[in-house]
């Protein structure tokens, strides 16, 4: 029974998001078609679908809402995961290349880099051990944890007061933030108590996921995406130091109860922690990747001049093919950004506003740097899902929409 529960958790927290992330890889450059990017993209897509599927269920399913949610959400995840596998299989038969080496940036590193990498792994292991065996409790657990438990045991979505256990009108303030409902979903699919999933299981998944995001961010910061770059050796040595520094920062950043570091290790299962430690850093990572690539070439323009190590290796490629691959390589990040601006709503309604503000701010800088208004238009288009979410939230909280 215990083995079944562990395998179920691995299936829903690792295998399904990874297979879903495979859908995004064809829209990225080959150097980004890695296992970490697939897992990160899968989680972003999974939370975006959580909002798309879950919000209508919350509104219209007054009774048996959680059962209805499971019946709708489970097939959607399964279909997306199977599509990811099927599309990857079909494309690999046509020469589609994946870069599925595990952590390729650490190959043939110096002894100092190995030492820092071991230090980071030790710090990560210590954080996971403490998160699992020394679960922290705070006042917000009376709401967030109980909402997940209510969904699992009472089969209701935001229509039971978690403080009293009595029926109540729809909680419009939190009804669009479905992070506790996702935790209840994982608990039900794994046959585990929702409170155990929140306090013991979710930290084991989200803490490594956040560091995986920082790993990808470090690769972009230290120019580790292509082996032909001049600073590749130096960047490869700095990446383990960066990860160790981030781990130390998270451990000693709890200077108050409001810092992201405090939420990261003591309130990992709450949506506010996911906002500060995944959603906002993910926006920065996506724009770092876009900044590296430069703007997509316009029709009739000269071929895109990439940095050293980014040039197309195959000889004889036409300019139109290079231009098409460049546009396709950027499309994946804009799609990912649009999904992220909606997925942030699962953790907090404020997360959508913050991610959209960051998107437009970085998009403005990106457009200004390359003198390309089209970039600003793409940034605005990626904010459309988040904008619709905000409009629904405003209408709900001001009584325009009543359910």
C-alpha cells in the first residue's frame, strides 16, 4: 500500500508534468529541449489548466464540486501527457532532436565546482529533511490546509467555512486561487490524507522544483546554453556556486515572517509561497532566455545574428529556414509566459497582477533595446489570459458576477 502511494505521487508530481512539458519543447531551440525545461514547462501548463478547468467547476458545481473537478481535470491532464509523448515520438522519427542529458553543464568540471555542487546537494538534502520531519504550522493553515481537506472529505469547493465547518456562500476572495484544490487532487489520486500531502509531500516536490528553476536561471545568467561560447568554462564553474549561494540565502533569509525565504521553507504548501518562489522567478527566467536570443527577425529582414556559439551549425540552410527556426524558438517562451500569467492565479490573485506587471515591464525593456514594437505586442498578448482572470476576479468581488 505504501509503495502504491509513493508511485502515485511520483506519477502525478513528476511523470505527468514532465510528459505535459514535452508539448512545449518543439517550440523551443534545441538547447532548451532539456529535462528540466520539460518539467518546469509541464508544471506551468498544469497549473494553467487547473485554472481553466477548475474555475467553471467552482462557479457552477454547488454540490459534489470536488468529484466533478476530478472527473474533468484528470482526463485533461492525461490527454495532454499522452499528446506530449505522441508528438515527441512523431517528431523524433523526422529527425527531431532532444537534449536530454542530465545536468550537462557539470561535465568535466574542476574540483572546486564539484565541491560547491556537493555543498549545494547537502544543503538541499538538509532542507528537504527538515521540511519533511519538522513541519511548520501557522495561523494560515486553519484556512489553506482545511480548504484542501474540505474538498477531499466534504466534496465541496469554497462553499464551506473552514473555521466552522458550516456551509457558506461562495468565498469570492479565494475562489479563483485553486492551489489547495490541486493539493486535494494529488491527495485523492494518491489515497493520502490532504493534510499529510500539504505538510509533508508538497515541500518534497516544490523545493526541488524551485531550485530547478534557479538552475535554469543560472544557466542563462552564466551563458551555459551553448558549448561554443567563449565564457562557457567560466560560467560552468560559477553555476554550482550560484546554486549553493541560493540555498544558503533561502536558509538564512528568514529575517521576518514575510520574506519569500520564510515562506519557501516553512509554508511551502501555501499559494503565497509558490508565488514568491516560483511564479515571479519564472517570469525572470523566461525573459532571460528571450533576452539572450534577441528579437525574432521580421519578414524581409536580414537573418538574425546570434551570439558566438548560437550560430546554426548545419551548412546550407536557407535564410528563410533560419528565420523560421528563430521565430519558432521564441514562440515557445511566449506561449509559456502566457500560461504562466494564468497559472499564477492558482496560487494567489495578486500573483497574476505581479506577473503581468513584470511581463509588461520586461517586455518594454526588451522592445526598447531592440527597437521592435512587435515585442511589446507579444508581451501584451501574453498578458491576455491574466487580464481575463483579473476581470473575472474584479467582477466576482464587486458583485457583478454572483454564483
